[in-house]
C-alpha cells in the first residue's frame, strides 16, 4: 500500500493515516471475501443471473436503493446541491418516491408473474423480438457508459482527496468489481450492495451532523445560505413559478411532468439496473415491499447527499466553481464539495471510513451496471440473436466472461468520459435518450391491451430518435433550447426534463397510432402481461402492517409532509 | 448460508473498533495541529463506539451458529 500511495500527485486534499489505510484495505478484503464465499452458489443461470430468486424484501429493497447510490448520487448531487440549492432534492423526492411506489403497486406484479429475467425480456413477451432487441442493445450501450461515468467519478475523487493516480483508481476498483461479480453473480453483487449501503451511511452521516453543529442548526444554515447565495436556495417549490425565479432555470411543469412523471418513472420502473434487484425477490409480497422499503430510505438520502452540498455553501471558505472553470484556474469544482466536507470534519479513522463510503458507493453503482449488462447481453442479445442452443452451463460461463468484458468496456468508456466537461449533463442526456421512451412502451404494454407489437416497436424507436434529435439540435444551436423547453429563460437541466417529456409523448402517440392501424393481439396471448387480462396474485392473508399498500400509504404521507415543510 | 447481516455486523464492528481506537489515541495524545474543525467534539470516539455497538449486536444476532 505504501507503494500505491507513492503514486500520489502533490495536490491531495488529505493524507490517510495508517488506520485509514487499514479501513480501506479491510473493505476490499471483505467484499472480495463475500464474492469468494458465494462462488459455490452461482452454478445455474437462475443463481448467477437472478440470485436464485430468494432475496427477502429488505435485502432486495436495500440493494435496489444501493445500486442507485453510485458516483453520481454521492458526489454529483452534493455538487448540484451546492450549485442549485435544495432544488436538487427534487431528484430524491418527487423524482423518485412516486415512481418507486408505482413500480411496487402497479408494475411489479406483471414483471414478477411473467417470470421474466429482464425488462427487455418483458418486452419480448409483450411486443416480440424486435422491441426486445432494440431495448436490449440501447440498454447495454447505456449501461456501459454509466459504468464508465461511475469509474471516472470515483477516480476523480481519489485523485482530489488522496492524490491517487486516476488510472490506478480506475483499475483497482474495476478489477475488484469484476472479481466479486464474476465469482458470485447477482447474489454477490446484491450482498455487497447491502453492505455498501450500510457503509455509505456510516461513513457519510457524520458530515451533516457535524456540519449542522458548525453552522448553528438548520435555521442558521438558511440564513448563511441566503447571505452567501440566495434565499431561493432553500426553497423546494416556491421559486418554481417561472424559469427565472430559481437557480436551476426550470419551472414546476418540468419538475412535475418531466422529472416526476417521465424521467423518474422511466428510471425506477424500467431501468433494468435497479429492477433486476427486485426481480430477485423470493415472492410477490417481497417484490412489492422491496421498492417501498427502498422509497422509505430514499426519502432520507438527501441528508447525506444534499445537506453536505448546502453546508458546503455555508461553511466552506472558498467558492466552488463549474468544472470547466476549475480546470482552468486550478480551483475546486462543485463536484468536489463532498470530499472537501469530508476532509473538513473527519480525522484519522473517520476519514478512512468516509473514503470507504465513497469507494463503496462507486463500486455498488458499477457492480449494478455490470451485473445488469451481463444479464441483458447473455439473455437478450447473445441467446436470441447469436446462440439459442446453448446449455444452462454455457450461458453461465458466458455471463462470467461478459462480466469481465463489460468491465473492460467500462474502463475504456471511463477514459472517453474524461473528455466531457460535465458528468451530470452527460448522464441526464443518456436518460432522456432511452429511458423516457422505454417507459412509454412498457407502461402502455402493461396497461393497454390494444397496444400491438408493431406499435410497441415503432413507438420505442421514434421516441428514442426524437430524443436524440432534440439533444443534437440544442447541441448544434443552443438557442433552440427555448423551443424544446418552451421558454427563453430555460437552462440545461430544463432541457433534459422537457426532452424526456416530448420523447415520451412521441413514443405514446406513435404507439397508439400504429397499434390502432394494425391487427389487435388476441386476449389469450396477453394473459399475465396486461392489466385487465391478468389475475394479480394476492399478497396473502396478512395483517394490515404487513400489507404493501399500508406501507406505501405511510411513505406517501411522509413524502407530502416533507415537501410542505421545505416548500 | 451465512446471513448478509452477519457480514454487515463484522464490517461495522471492525470499523467501529478501529475508529474508536484512533479516537482514544487522539484524546490521550492530542495532536498539535488536528487538521479538522470541531476536533474538540472527538467525533471518532463516539461515532466509533456507536458503530462498534451496532456491529456487535448484528454479529451476535446473526451469528452462523445461532442461525442454524
């Protein structure tokens, strides 16, 4: 390890003490040990790709959330909170909670009883092979890019905080993920994600606790932020009446309909990275409870992500700047706020845990991408399109090799991502390309029996193409944003919201028109796939406090109260 | 199969013990330049202790022998 630390560049924020190094090394040893321990339990396709479908609601729910707690969550959104204020919390509340509850109560029963192994797999059952191929290829493309983003973000943090060489960080983390996912498959990824969930909280929770103490409590923090930035930085909704009244340059239509109704619905209900964890649940009740448990914890993630960003705005002596400016001036960018806060409060031991929390977050996101990519490649691309006659053992081996290849592609992608100035804009653009139209296709497939195979395919294709067209249009001519977002005052994130909204509407419109012009699918072929033609199994005769609906209602009440408190 | 909660217990307990030890060392031998703000709160002592207690509780409750 001494040799590894010697790779450091002189600009490091902190120096790890020996105890910190022990904590970081212990984390790597533990995750690799879990992978090694589980290697004997990943011999069949069902074990390797679906974790044996035996996860409890708690394990599936925490893993569901942890797979999303990647680099962008921890570092990117803390930076966004510094840049845009509490508005960034929308991505955790209205941009997540309704979608997670919708997944639990409306969509999960169809995913679960169809016994599909993936979201593209559901599209095959509902709309046929072309829709599956289109969805699988676009997902595989997106997921390796996401994985590359994760790696790059992690390597940047390690460079800033510890001065580690960026190449060293990329290779150590990616090889670790490759080893434990290759050995234990999805079960290993899920187990490590749950472990990482606890480590992230253990390592990151101290920053808001000490930060609030230093700032003098929430009331004083609001005063400090108003002095150093603007009063609008601590209001969730009151500045969203128009594009020009808030730091994000967006209005409530974009947040409610673009983010809440389309992007978040698309991400949390159709992105296989997160849905795969729920499909591994042991029964229908666990499958419904898992996203609700995830939603319950998701509401409180802003404490360790958004609050440090706001605290940075109030207590850090230096002013952080955009990435492009930081590169030129040598200062710190918005994305550096979390490591800066970590260095501010955490001494020996705590610093090691904080660094471990960041590494854990990055690795859980990466493992999620890699395991989802492996399943989609093996089951939705390789098996139907390349070799449909292999044995179960053959597909498990393919899964192991794909894990390694997927990690290598991600490493290559990480180097490509270094060319982009803003991590967040890049990923938001990707969401808009694929996720919003996919949500349109899946939700119509589940809720509207008249949707046909041709309608599903052309709707998905046209929605995706419309999104790419809008993004390219604004890239070539930035003034075109006023047409996409319907306002001359709109800023970058508003583009993503409205782009998603339009591409969803294009997808729905094309699907409806083409479906009505083509021959309906007989009802008998849609049993188990479409609402109204499927008998949704009951969760059983359980007490009220064990019913998913009860907990979903409770989460909804807390969600509403939180939005009112921070209005 | 060993429960995932047992692994989590090990992780929290070991990390908690290491952080607590580092914190106690700094209480006994205070550094001239702590390098962090709010050093006087000795966060690594009480945070390490909290993690150690939670981790130990998980280890006891989900120990493989007890699960069998």
